[in-house]
């Protein structure tokens, strides 16, 4: 009985991840590296549906991130004026270029070789991407931070990442990523894509989302650094009360005290730095039902909430430790300014916003805006 021969032409269209070390190719055959999540969309019906969801105009310039072998690219070129494809893997860049070589579309495809996160992007109207999992979060916020963000972005992500992007207060997957992304854009889940639509099939399911940035008066008039800095504290443990997150972690208090000192210095506000004793170990009681959130076992880290202390709090803990010449558990001298900062935080949480007993997982955008405004009024800043 004859043996089934492998299709070498299809195999040649494959390639290793543009965000990993390129693998050695034998006989010009691309090998997919499934460990880093590179999977080529092979279903033409899904590709057509993704392009259709973008509602492209004939005058649109489209950015495509990680074009792979060009299955999406050729369909975008049928609907748009031009495609700018950003690809880090030179072999993939050559493959997508070859795909349109000798066709009328050749002059309308521009391939940029490099890392899209580090690349200065030219103007474009729409972004469409079968996104490499490793750059999902950086890509979302790079697009939203552009001076002239794209009108719409149709992006395919790992299913759980997509659900985190669209999660609402009270949902199991609601997190800092959800709040940040929805603060700057309207995000909708538009379609599910099963693993068998890719070659090779990934271990997880995928979803496509539409991201439409808020513009004009809808665009938030707050500092990104201030906003994100505050959310980092709120979501240190999203199922703890805000009182526990803010007043129950001495690293948080130490960081806010330092920021307050800087603010006072910049605004010529005198502070009382007298020592009034030694700090006691602070432990804020939590009611039942505030167990640690289950860690996400996905391919990429979408938030720092799975760690008891984010890295910048750990750095603060190390700084305190070095200053005291002992381990972090050593007692620190208590000053009047430290007590003032603590009282300001208590006032904001309990008196001004009345959110002290609320949990970050249940708070909405308006709650966080009220918190930020109240803290800033008290001279508490996060950037």
C-alpha cells in the first residue's frame, strides 16, 4: 500500500514565531513553534469574516501585525487602498511579499521588518491582526496611545485575554486590564474562533474583538500614569476591600508617603517630619470570601494581580529594608507626615467616596474616577 505523501508546498508556507528565536529551516520548510503561540489562520471563511467586521473603505490604509503567510493580507488588499504589514521574521516577510508578487496588489503592500512594539508606525486608519499572544497587551495599549489612533481595530486574541478585555464589574475575569482598556476605548467581542481553524491548532480557543478608541470629549482627561498607578494599588488583590488594599500594605503606604513628600516639595507645602514612635505591624481584617484569586494559566501574563505584591511595591519593600539595615519585617520610625498620609487615605476611602468596604472587582469606571479625583485633591499622587 502506498504511503501518504506530505504536502511540502503547504509546509513551506509555515514559519517560526516572529517573537522567538528563529528555528533552522531545512529545504526551505518553515517549522511552527507552538510553544510561543504562532498559528497560521487557515480557514478562508474566518479570514473573510474578520476583514468584513472591519467595515473597510476603499480609501483606508490598514496596519496588519504579524501577517504570516498572507492569508488575511490578500483579503484586506481587496477592500483597502494599502496594507502596511509589520513582521519581525524575515522569512515570513519574504513569504507575504511573494504572495502578491506580480499582481496589481504588489504596489499596495508595504512590509516593515521589525518589532511592532518598538517600531514608529506611519499613519493608518484601521488595524487588523491575528495577534501573537506574547504582545497582546502591549499592542492594545500602543494602538490606544497613538496621537491619532486607528478608527477601529479588529484583533484576534487568546480567548481568555479577549474575555478579560471585555469583562464588566462583577465578572470573574474583571481586572486592571479590563478597566484600563475600557477607559480608553469601546471594546466588543465579535466572534469566536475554534482551535481547528489554525495550522497547527493551538491548545487554546481564540476570539476576535473590535476596539474603537474614545475620541474628542469622550477621551478621558486624566493622566495615564496617575490612573494606572492608582489601579495597580486597587487591584493588588481585587477581592480584598479597598481599605485593606490601601491601608493594609505598608509598602503601599511607604510609596504614597514618598510621593506626598515630593508633591509637597514641588508645591512649597511645609510638612511636619517629627518622629512620634515606631510603626506597628498593620493587618487589616478581611471578611470571609476574600480568598486569593485563581491564577490564570494562560500563555501570557495579562495582569500583575496574580502576585501578592507587584514589582514596584517589592522594590519599595527592598528600599525600606536597606534603609533600616535589616529585613523588611523590621519596624520603621513613625512620623507625623506618615500619619497624615494615612489619615488622608482613610478620609478619601471612608468619608469622601465611601468606597472603603467595596472591592475593586465590583467597582466601575465612575468609582475609580471618584477615587482618583479625591486622592489628587488631598495631594496624593501615583506618578
